[in-house]
C-alpha cells in the first residue's frame, strides 16, 4: 500500500489534538483519540503498545517514535513531535 504525505501525518494530528489544551494525557485517551481519527490497524497497534500511565507530549512522542522505529515503520508512517 502506497502511503501519501498526508497519511504520514495522521499520527501527528492525533498527538496535536491531544495536547491542544492539556499538558498530560493518559494511555486510554491516546487510544480513544486514535480510534476517533480512524487510524490504520498498524498504527492502532503502535498506540496500543503504550505502557499504562500518563504522558507529557515529549514522553508520548518518545514512546510512539520508539515503537515506530522498532517496527521499521518510520519511513511508512513518519515520526511525531
């Protein structure tokens, strides 16, 4: 499946939406928001790899980028910041 540049930014849009007015977010909030954005199953799987707890933006991005890198998917889905 060929990914467009817009597809590569979908996870970034999820992260941006979570931190519009909050300084921390929970794993559950991230999963629910990812489902609301109708992420592809592979990205939902990445989000579900998050450990339990609450995250600052930087901690969430570090966790997601680590999982993306570990799966070799940074070229496919990009990274988040």
